[in-house]
């Protein structure tokens, strides 16, 4: 099976449209690792797409906060994220809010691998370093798991001796191919569609061919100006528009 795996769309319709155009013909099923909404100005368009096209979506922390499911989550957000979550809560249609509220908590098992938002032991945990990932590998129930939350494309592999980082595609390339070694374990992050934070403003995603054991990381340019204009017109904090230009 060939999968399109996306994460952290954050209401960015312009980035999602570019990803779908770029990925056309490369996959049979779509999976999402959470945070459909928050930050961006088009939450309903993104959720409409997910409802119609995603086989599975794991809930993210912004999904919980922005749909009214977890109001306590807002206490952990910085002022900008909190303002965006409240705006999103007021903007979602009742149908889309109900869909988000019903999203399952990870880990989810599918096709011999797992889906999580943050980590296998805590959906809100940020896996940023090999030391942090080392604990997470102990909770895996399969050799391969996909996670999001950090907005950093790449991830980690365990080769029985140590945990190593998986590098993302460079700024000079639009893709990077990785063969999955069946003797190793993997925590793989597709990066963020809607708000990359690894210094590359291009939208990030990956495809996974589970039969061939191949992961391909992709980056694609999109209409950043259009996404920024939508944020400004919605009255969201301007920093949410500014950061799209630099991928931070």
C-alpha cells in the first residue's frame, strides 16, 4: 500500500492544496497525524478535506483545544496560540467541531505500523532529540511509527546500538528517499504541511510504500502570500503570518 502521510496542517488551505497537487498519483490512502486546525485562517476547508479524504486522523493538541474538547489545554498555550485556538473554536462549523471532537487518541495501528501525534506514551510529548526518542522506542508495538507535533521533518531510527536522527531533505532538494531496514525501528516525522519550523518554509509531507519499505520525504513551495493575507484578513495575530515566510 502506498500512503500519503501528513501532519500539522493548522488550517493552512494554501499549503494543503500545494501538497495534494504535488503528491497526486503517488498514493492510494491518506493518513493524518493531527493538528488539522489552529494558527491558520481556513480551518473549515482543511477539516472538510480531512472528512472526505483521510482514512485515519489522530487527534492533536490544537484539535482538542480549538474544538472545545479540552479547554484546559488552552492554559498551556502561549498567548498567540491561545488567541488562534479561540478564533478557530468560534469559526468551526458545528459539523466540523463534532468531527474533531470524535478524533481518536493515538497510538493507532494501521498496515503494520503506528500513528501518533506526539509520542507513543504521551500524545503531547515533543520528540526533539535522540535522548527523548530513546524512551519512546520502548513503547512502540511495531517497527515503524509516524509522529508529528514538532513540525520538524525527519525523525529517529534505532539500530540496536543507539538512536540516530533521520535527516530531512535539504533546502536544495525537494525530496529525500529512505529505505526502511527491517532490523531497525523507526519514528518518522513527515514535518508540517501548514507551519514548518525547521527553517524551510516549504510545506512538508511524506509517502510510505509499506510493501517496498520505502519512505520519501517531500518539500513543496506554496502560495505563502495567500496564506498570510488570509491570516491578516481573519484578524489573527500577525506573527502567525510572518513566521510562514521563514519556516520558524
